């Protein structure tokens, strides 16, 4: 029974077949944490595979060995085989089965121990051992803590350090939020270990195609609505926009943050029309919890100031729905 870091350490004293999984539409933290843990455990001699429900954005194709990830949407049989053969699971950067939906039916019946490393609010009770802290900046920060708990932070391979750095950067908006003195110390340590932070930033942020900048211009010029009475704003994208701007996975990342740059905006939404449903991303400043909005109205969740979800509604109805529920959450806003 794995119910502590010590029993896990003992379990890992034998070579294991390990599957690491993370959420659908993986972001920098999901990928960074999965690959960091993969490299760390592989170096200990385990057979480790990262199995993801859906593909990662092309702009992350430079992450160390990201091509080795098995993607369920691309190769269902391989994903199933790895999961069935696994003797240990790590769930990274998510805390409920609905975030890895198609994998649940293969993972849940496998009696192998399951470990969750995550920083989202309200985890489901689905694992044997949980290494979770909602005040952590990122799952990548928790991977650092996890390796530190094994007494191996000082001997961490630079590949592991690089991948940890990626998730910290992407989940804190380059150290804009969710930071702590402890986090900066850990990052200082990663720098001592040899990460090239300049190069990592360059790879994360300066790889845009022209169409991405044009899409941003389109969003700001034609798709932004502001509601000053609620200190709120939103950007939406239609199905046609997806075609016109050839929007691919990852291309809309970060657009919502432009609404948040407005001095008087405290809540922002980014609402996208998908083939069968409408996706929403939510951000807030200070005391307003968008996690509650995501959970109560959009079948989602996340963090207090950054959450997401979806509704089975057409775009116009989803926008109207958001505007209808918004006032309930803006009462707390102080002048
Ligand atoms: P983003 O808006 O960048 O996609 O996601 C922001 C945060 O909300 C992330 O922490 C992410 O895990 C969470 N999130 C986004 N979409 C969903 C969703 O559909 N369900 C849940 N539970 N969380 C989501
Ligand atoms: Mn995260």
C-alpha cells in the first residue's frame, strides 16, 4: 500500500513499469512536469512512458523527448497497452478523471498504485498517495519538491531542471503570479544546476507564426467586449475565425491575458466556439474566484484566479449565459 513518500520510495527500489499521465490539451506545466518526472525516473532505471489523452501544441516540440509521449487520440492501441502493463501511475497537473476522459476506462480498473502530484483546487479521491499543494505555483514546482523529498534535488539532471523551469514559467506568467520566496529559491537552484533560462524563455515565447500575431490583432480589434459596470471583459472566437486564422492547438494561449492588462478589468473570459461545445477560459485579479464560476456554471474548475470549463451551448448563448451569471461574482469587487 503506497500511502506515503517512504512507501513510494520503497516501491521504487525495484524496477517498475510506470505510466505518467496528464490532462487533455496539455500545457507547459502538464508537459514540463510529465517530462521532468519521466527523465528523473528513467535515470533510476524504470521503464517510464508518458501517456496523454490528446496532442500537445507544436510550439512545445522542442521539449526534451516530448516525441516519446504516447498520445491516445493518435495511437489508441499503444496507449491502452502501456496503461494495461503499468505497475505504477502518476497523475500530474489534474485531479479528476474527467480531465483525462478517454484514459479513465483503462486506468481505473488497473489495480496498480496511483500517485497524484498536482496544485488544483478540490481533488477527487482517486489515488493511493497524493503529493498535492494548492498554494504551489505549478505542478513543476511540486516535481522539484518531490525530487527534493527523495534527497536528490542537488543531483538533478539539467534536462529535469529545464522541464521544471518550463512549467513554472508558463504557470506563473513568467513570475507574475503564484510566486513565493520558496519558489525563487528553487529557481535559483535550477540556475545553479545549469539551466539556460534565457534560451528557455526564447523557446517558449518567441516562436510565434505571423498568423498568431494577426489573430491577436483580430481578437483585440474585433472580438473584445468590455463590461465596465462589472469590471469585466471578454474575447470570443467563432468557428469561422478558427478557419480564417487556421487556429491550431496552442495558438490561442495567452490571448486572455491582454484583457487582464486593462487597468479596470478584474475578470476576463475567453470564449471559443468548438465543433460541439463552447470552451471558456477565465481569469481574475485578487479576491474574485473564477474557480467558482467555472465549477458552478461551466463544468470546469482550476484555480482561484485561473480556471476553465465548457458548456454545450452555441457561442452566442454561451456569451449571454456568462453575462447573466457574471453579476453574482462581481459583488466583492472593491472600488
Ligand atoms: P486555461 O484557461 O489556460 O485553459 O486553463 C486555466 C486553468 O483552468 C488550468 O489550471 C486548467 O487546469 C483549468 N481548466 C481549463 N479548462 C478546464 C476544464 O475544462 N475543466 C477543469 N476542471 N479545469 C479546466
Ligand atoms: Mn499547472
